[in-house]
């Protein structure tokens, strides 16, 4: 949890991501699915906010930083009827915007991704906003040992637009996205002949975070 820092300081990559997410939100009534320690909260002051997370420890930390915040401990991948029932125990008004800043990178399967998107879409009355690592369809392991799920932009669009049982059937003109953060890596090539100079390979895109905004009408 120390990896993400104190959300009240508005510093670091997670806070930068939340700042951009907040700029995409067009309502004053927000459910944050996979809220973690509450990094979004400082950027949406004055709006109605509910945090949802699977991890009791994350919610415990959030409440240390923001003691008055209403939070829900639950599984975002539940079937929608169960998700809705759980939500209605705590939230009595319709939710206009459902966001998920960094949840999808941690979900074990694509079916979990689809279930979460379906729950977000069925809950929101105005829009959903979410972040995805979009370097192809793969699972990368960072130096810390943390697994990061990547889902290509085309794959996300197929889930959102598709008409199948696990897709949402959303018209393409309601979907927009931007690449919020891109990381490049470059390698040094050392020639066998020591008298030859070293060479650098062209920079290659290594990691990319994409933010999606999907409106209901």
C-alpha cells in the first residue's frame, strides 16, 4: 500500500491518473469501484462520493485518510442482481457516474473484466469512466512481482460494442478514450569490438494507460 503514497498529497502516478479521471467526470454523484486508498477523492471535493473495494485493508486505509467517506466492501465481479442488491444496502439514490481508475489491471480473468464493466454500465445513469493498461492482451509482471493485466484497445471496444451475451452493445459514438500515460524503454547495444562505440536501440513503447469515457446517451 505504501507504493501508492498518501492520497492527500496529490503526488505520484496514481494521483496524476486520478486527476485526469476527475476531469472526465461530468456529474456530482460518483461510485468509485476499486477505490483503493481514495486517491480520487481530493480531486472531486464537493461531490457526492461512494467508495467500493474488495479489500478491507484498502478501505481501512482510505478511512484513515478520509474518515467521513461512505465505503462498501464487496466484489465488483458479482452477477449484476447481486451487485445491485449489495449496493442498495448503502446507496439510496441513483448513481450518475461509475468510475474505476486502476481495478482492471488486477482482475484475474477477462470474464471478471466483462462482469465488472457490465455492473458499472448497468449502475450508472449518466456515464462510466475507467482506466486500462492497453499494451496488447497480456499479463506483465513488474519488478515488485505484481501482475498487471493488459487489454488491447480493440478488445475493450469489442466488449463495449459487441452484441453477444457478455458484451454491452454500446454504440461507438458514445465511447471515447485517450492515452493518459505512456512509458518507453530503450536498450544499449555494446559491440563486441571494444573500439566500436555503443549504440542505442530506438525507444519502444513499454507500458500505456488508457482512459475510457462511455456515456449513456
